[in-house]
């Protein structure tokens, strides 16, 4: 029975584990380096230069008055940094009181007013008073414009651009992310000479923008790009994907001697948002190993890399994510200009919690990785011990995995069966499992538990149903459980207990403590297996869509490669004959003491219809 699937070009594969390992090493190397951000990136370049101009222009008495109020504002800002808002407000009130006794509209008065207004805008932003914060920024930009135009402070032109840049932060804090990114692009375009105005304030001209010293232009582009990177890393990927397109300025810095890291970040972000996981991992590692440079974008890349780790390999990268979270805790000692706190907190939040399974964590992850197109999409839907590992090996030349995410999947399957998670969350996990694996042959012995969902969710997928005779299947399965019990010891994982209860109702690991304990309960145990064999295979047969299904007797797998290749619409030469890796000397018969007639009678009672439909034998004979 054939199924219909589109023909696509050969998929490009790569080793995700190797790329993740390279990225992890790059992260560890980069985060251990001392941030090399210069005064341009931190804002100190403009601050130092503007303060030098002020000192040069003011008399000693004027400068003393100015620095007195300026330092009061600085003290208030320091209080905001440590979270003492009321004390900061009191300090600003004292500064304003000092200012009122000075003559308004003078040079000194305007300089002090700009300091107080910008500081109060920061305070009101932290308090969530967006309108008041915006009013304060407008007042500060008006003071700087008057200083620029009436008192000859030409350097304040880029200072006014900086105040507009603060509105980007304000818009982002208020949740107006698109407006924030659009304004950031407008600022970049103005500084680059591509625009002759800005939407806030007055007195903008292309000539004035061009007159700004080059190093101060670079400093503003560094800061505004850092701001954009922080915003895009702080919103869900679907939102960021739209916003990223509204900041095309990053494309202009490919070979710039100072700003090239903005271009490198843009390439990484583009790959991240489009789900191009191979290119993302390669580019991210290249950026991470260099450590923080002029911008804060290294931390944005680090956060995105850790998110990808949590999605693609949650179990394997658990220790790394914990280490990264611990490293991020130390970043609180780094200037917020270099490492924005929201990035640090977001990375810390990725640390796996003992209270949640990896699968549950994946449900909340906003990142979706795209992979090369599948040439086909097949699922093995037979029971355990019916040849799923053989199918995985037959398709070894394709993206084929045996028992992909077994523990995580069975935890979710049993949690859903026993009502611990909703159907919506169950299906979300299954979707995420498919995204993470992106397999062409998903050879898992538990796929049959959610076969109905697979049939509905993937209308072009095909299903290979392997059936093994009930006697050989029961004997093999019981030997598997004996081995599992030896591996697990006295406290098998809870999911294995739930799995046993789900398929056998009354399941006790003690039965498989040893061959001796099993032999004492062999008849009752064998009947449990026969019942499950009949019920599970009957349900599978009832669900399988005839036009998308292939039924194969496990004993005939070796002779069915042509049928399997035809079913997958591929050349038989692309399949392998290395499919006996899970077959061992199966000579031991745990049910040798059972009467063959008794076993045949139980098969007739519980599964005669399934035996007839699948044409399998019982004890070497057809019923």
C-alpha cells in the first residue's frame, strides 16, 4: 500500500551535537574574557567630552553651582540602580529645590535642568509612570536644544540624539516594541546621514548630523544597536521576527572596522529567527568565542544560543544551562550599559528546574528550529520487540532514529493517560518532538500510543506496522523486562511503572526480579501479554489509513526492502542491510513450562481476529 508524498531535493544533514558542543566551548571561552567595550559603547565617551566642554565654558563659580546639582542628580540615579526609589525621589526633590533659587534660562540653569529631567525620566520609567517619564525627556531635549542653539553647545546635538534614544528604552519598557524598533531605525538613519529629521524635538538637519564627530556617531550607533538587540532578545521569537525587519541598518556594517560586530549579530539573529539552525550554530559560536566587545550584543547571542540548546538537546545541555545561569548571576556586577539586566535574568530563567521535565520546559520555549526538508516522513507503529530498531537501521542513510526521546515521550504519554496533563499540552509536546527530531524515519515502539494524532496531524506521513507472532513477542518482551529490572535496580523510574500500568493494568516490577520469580507467575504474566498484544494491535489496525500504511511481519523484514523502498518512494539501493543489530541469540524460552495448547487457547480467546488479519503464527502454527 503506497502513500503520496512530494519529491524534494536531497536533504543537507549536519551533526547537531558537534555544533552545540562547539558553541558551548565558545560561550565558556567568551564569557571568561574581560569585556572590551570602550568608552564609546558605555556612553562615557560623550559624557567625558561634553563635561570637558562645560568645564571650559563655565566660570569657576558657575561650574561649582553646576557640579553641585549634577552630583545630586548622579547620587539619585545611583539610588535608583539599587532599587531605593523613594530615596532617589527625595534626592531629586532636593536638587530641584536647589535649582529654583538660580536664575532660569541661564546656561547653568539649563545644564542642571537637563541632568534632573533625564534622571527623573529614568526614575519614572522604573516606576512605570510612562507619561511622566516622556514629559521629562521632552523637557531635557528642549533644554539641550536651547543650549545648542542659544549658547553654542554644538556637541549637544548628538546629546539630543541620545535623549531620543532614551525614548526607545521608554517605549520598550511600556511594551510598545514596534514603535521602539522603528524609532531606533530612525535614529540610526539620521546619524548615518540617510535622514534629515527625527520625530521628537526640533532643529534636526542633515548638515548638523554630518557635523557630529565620527567617534560620537559610532558611539550612538553602537548604543542604539545594543538597544535593538536587547529588545529582540526579550520578546517571543514570532514577535522578534517581525520587528527585526524594521531595523535594516545592521546590514550596512559588514566590513566596518568598529561596527562589524553589529553585522555579525544581525547575521546570527537572522538565522535564529528563520530557524536556520545549522547556520545559526556556526555563526553564534564564531561570535561567542570573541567575548563582549563594543556592544552588548554578545549577551543577546548568548541568550539565543542557550535557548536553542534548551530546545534541541534539553537533556544533554542541562548541565551547561545550569552553568550558564550561574555565570549570568555574576554579570550583575557588570555595568548595565554592557550587560542589560533583562538578558541576564532571561538566561538565568533557562536553567532547568528540578520540578519540571525537559518536555514540559520545551512547551514554553518560544524558539522553533527549522531543518532541511524531509524526503519522506515515515513512522514505525508496531509494538516493542517487533523490529523498530531494525527499521531505524534500514533507513540509516536518512534522518532515522530508534526510540527518539523515549524517556521524555513516555513520561508525557503516561502523564496524559493518567490525567496529569491536558490533551492540548500532550499534542503540543508531540509537535515539539517532531520539530526537534525532524526525522524521516521515526522508529519508536511507542508511536502507536498516539497513532490517531499522527494520522490527523501529518496527512502526508506513512506508517509501517510491524507485527510479530504473539509467542515470540511475549518471550522477547519478558526477557527485555528482566534486563531492565537488572539495570534499574530496586527503584525503577516512575515512568516505567506508569508504562506497565498503562498496558497491563496490574503491573509489578517484582515479577521480573529474576527468572525464578517470573517462572512462579508465568501463566498469569503470559496471559497479560497476550491480552495486550491483541488489544494494542487491534487498535492499530483499526486506525491505520489503508492508502498510507504498510504491514510487515517482523520475520519478513529482511525480505521486504523492495516493498519498503517502494512505499517510501525511494531507490532500494539507498536502504541498508544492516538491520540485525538488535537481534541476539533468542534461544532461551521463558515459557517452556507452559502447555502449548493453553497458550494457543489464550491467543484464540484474546486475539484470534488480529491473528487472522495479520496472518501471523502461534507456536509456529496458524490458528
